[in-house]
């Protein structure tokens, strides 16, 4: 009959939305609100002195700059790895596919120690780079290398299912119409995977900004040179400077949210443009 509403076996919008907002507020918004409220109680002068000091600004530049660079590198090579895993069959494919997830399962401290052993001046790779004047361990370059290691799975696992669903028929259709391989990739494949690629980029960037365990061993932790913002927060806490740690954490929260918001807006704009 007209005017009747079909009942669903699942809970309705009101109940699910209420539970969603309650759980999100309890787990995410409440701790962050406490952080912002404590930072606001410091006053602007106290907040700026701790959160915007020259040492803190140098740590922000390294943390966000290295995370952004590592996410960009992973976007390129992660797409390549996902393409190989989806489009080709070869011996050892399952082993490589499983190895992609190692940074997820490996404790971050173990990863940091392994990277130091590999890239220090007497390590397997570092000993080859040292005569060339390239120093990796205890430099900002080493921080970026560590972030590339931990961020790669986010790109691969975001793009891989989209490539698998895309199929080869679209590529064959484009080739039939006379498109070159480059044109097929640029006009058909890349637009289809861009939202997933941006999602992986945002996840890798967010993980890199907050990473601590795998970086402190290879960074050297020298103020104004190789000190990351999370380590600076730990340093302030060890010195019982809770206001300083709160100010630095609040600045990182604002910057992280702003950059993730930009990435998500670009993703939404790209997805909306692709549907036209």
C-alpha cells in the first residue's frame, strides 16, 4: 500500500547514528578535546613559547616534511607493486604479497634496529654509500627511509583491490580503439585508481607523522637536525613539562587534521569529477 514504510531487519538510522556519534565521541573526540582544553588554559603566550619555539618548529618541519616525502615515494612505488601483484603471475608472487604486510606485523622497535644495522656506516648498505659521501643513519634522510618502510603497505593495500576490480577488458577496449599504453594508463586506469591512491597516501602520511619506534634508532635525535616531533613530546614529558608536551601535541593535531582534510577534499573532488 502507498504510504507504508518497509521495515528493515537492521537497526534504523537514528539508533545507528546515535551509537556512531557516542562511540566516536568517547574514543576520539573526548581525548582530543581534553588536549585542546588543557592547551587553551596555557594562554597564548605560554602556548606559543612551548608549541612554536624554534626547536619545535624544526621538529615539525622534519616530521611533516619527511612524512610527506615518504608518502609521495610510496605512492609511486606502491602503485607499481600493486600493479605487478594484480596484473602478472610469477613464481614467488604469494611470498611477495605476504612480505608487503611485514611493516604492519613487525614491532616498530625491531624495524628501527634493523634499519640502523642496514644503513649505518658499517652496515650492509651504509658501508657502500659512505665512500660516496652519502650518510643515511642519524640524518633526516634516514628518517624518510624509515617512513618509506612503514608506509608502503598502506598504498599497496589501498590500490590493489581497485586494480583487481578494474579488470583487463577496459585496457583491451582502449587498445582496440587505438589508444597507446601511456594513453590507456593516463586516461582510463589512473582516473579510476586515484581515489584509492589518495586514500593510501593519506594513511601513509598520517602514520608517518605519528611514527616513533622505528625512527628514534635511525634518526640520531639531534635537536634542530634529526629530532622528530613525537620524540620532542616524549622529551618534554620526561622533564615533567606537561604544558610544553601538550602545546606541541596540539600543534601536531591541528596540522595533521588540516593536511588530512585537504587530502580528503581532493579525493572527494576527484571522485565527483570522475562520475561526470
